[in-house]
């Protein structure tokens, strides 16, 4: 069996939503000192719906794939739904991650939650 699923490899080789939103409504950055992965997520929100999402990730293939998939899962969704995103949902959407790479999906979840917290702090 291959170490990574085809979906992980696809999102690593062809990541979706890479970039920066200069006038983002919410920005979240997280990192894991142990593995060195850093993720930054930018949200554009209109009437409670995530109309655009971008990310910058410095890290391994699993970190990039997790960031890419997480942004795909929340794009076009209400912020309330995006707030419910779990690392397990990200990993499942990627058809699984090796146990020792699950922290990458956790970082993706945390980055989105931080970006939403930033949004809510500016829009109480």
C-alpha cells in the first residue's frame, strides 16, 4: 500500500487556494515547533459566508495537502459550518493520512479556527 493516498498526492502537487488575500476579513496563523510546519489562512467573508479563502503553508507534503483540502471544504460555506470543521474531516476528505502525519490536519483545523476568531474579533 502506498504511504499517501492519490488525493493527498493531488493536493500536494496541485494545491488549491494558495496565496494571500490582502484585505482579508480574518487571518489565522499556527505552527508546530516540533515538525516545523507553519500555516496561514486568509478568509474573505460576505454576509456570513466564506466567499474566498487562501493559504500559505511552509511544511511537508501532508501539511500542504491538509491546507489545500481544508480550504476546499470551507469555501462557499457559512462561517458557522466552517467553525465545525475538524481535523478528522480533513483527513477523511484526503482518504486518510499516516498516523504520524495527523498533526498536519490538526494544524489546518486550528488555522481556520484562528482566522475565524480574528474575523469575530473584528466583527462582534
